[in-house]
């Protein structure tokens, strides 16, 4: 008989402290990532001088990163 891995906690895979560290790291990325990407969008939209082809690529990356932050 094979037991389902979903029946009991799998603490043997990773130390619980690693989960806490990963959660803190992800919180830090969200906390820093959102304002930086939002400011990139805002500044590019407000200043027409910054609407160049290379900055559109940067804008595309900022939008994709915002989707990753909220996804």
C-alpha cells in the first residue's frame, strides 16, 4: 500500500526554518518590487521624453514584474 504524500506533513523534506526564511525573502521582494516597478511606470508615462524604444522594453519588464508580484 502506498500512502499519499498529502495525508501528513512532509517536514523531512525541508527544515521549517527554511520555509520561514523563504517567506521573509518573498515578502521583501514584494515590498521592494512593487514601488520600484510602479514608479518606473509612472515616470515613463508622465515624461514624454522617456518614451523611447529602449524604455518601452524596460516598461514591458516592469509590467511583467508587477504581474509576478501580484500573481
